[in-house]
C-alpha cells in the first residue's frame, strides 16, 4: 500500500510532540532509572511516548502501536506505528545530543515510513518507501565507498554485542581498517549514526541485539537515501527480524561487508 501524505503529516506531528516533551528535560534532571532488562529510562522517554500514543489514538484509532515504554496495542488495519521515544537514553542522560526519536509505520510487517528526529539540534531525517529520503526537508544521499578497506564503520558500543557476535564484528572492523588499529570504528551514536549514513558521512553501521522499535524507522531512511539495510545474512529487515542489523551506505560494498562478517579472525 502506498504511504499517504496524511501518514507523513502524522509522523511529523508525532516527532514534534515528542520533541516538545524531550527538549525541556535535556541536561536537566529527568529521573534516570534502570528497567528490568537493565536498560535506562527517564521521565522524558515515558512522557514522549505517551504524547505520541495519544496522537495516534486520536488520528488512527484502528492502527496498532508498538512502543518501547508502553508495549503493544493490537490494531485491525495491518498497520502498526512503532515508537522509540529516545533511542540512546544513555546519551540523552549524559547530555550528548546524539540520541533520537524513532517513528516508523510498518505495514504487514514491512517498514514503509521512518523518521529519525534529533530534537535538540532540530535535525530530522524522513524516509518513505518509494521516495527520496530528506534531511530537514532537503533530499540527502549516501556516499560512494570505493573499497571496504578505508570505510568508516560505526556501532553504538562493542559491549552491546553478545560474546559470539564480537569476533564477527571485529572481522568487519579489521577488513575496513586494513588492520590499522588507529583507523578503527566510531563508537556511540545509536540511531543518529544511521542518519549520518543517509547523509553521506558514515559508510557502515553494524549492530546486534536490536528490537523492532530500534530498527524499523531506520530502514526507509537509509534505503531512501540510496543505502541498504539488512541483517547479517543479507536478508531484508522486517517485523520478524531478530536484531542483527547492518546499514551499508554504498550497496556495491554489501557482499564484501557480509563476507567480512562471516570471516572469523585467525587465532594467534
């Protein structure tokens, strides 16, 4: 199904509403807590998601909602709004403006609309299936990457990988850096890194353990800018994906990236 202009307008309204909640809390006490899974949450996370959910209930009462803080509400339309009010809560709580609000529209399991919004810097990437991605209203593009050796790889933190994933990630890092440790990966960034891929500043983002609310919005943004989003096997990302996520700015490098991930470092 095509994405209607009213859906895009609603997504912008959701981002506006979340940003209005989040900005007053930035670099001020926001009640940082740890949830049962040890992930952080603040009042800003909860209040921003609540504001977005109220808008969806008013505008699209038949659609489902999948939010990080308040869970899943079943819908009847085959459409689901997927919300992560603050992706990068640790960065937010640390006063670093590299977190973002993620808003996606998923139809029959496929992400068809996505927003990455950085409310403090007022930066917004919008991706819609079949349309060019925009950054603050202007079309943006990923950049060409002539070789995997020399590509800039980013991930939020090496500590977020499961033990069995670390060697595969490090194999990719080695392939991209040509074995030169000082040309290693960029750490930190959460969803902001994917916006930087879409705007042509980073080449590859590699992560694992992501949930639907972490990655659904990223897919239309990166792909609408000319990049490729997939899992570590090269398969498209859907509501059924298990959380190994790749963003590749130049699809011509995709097979090399996937091959590097499959290659384990040699034991010494």
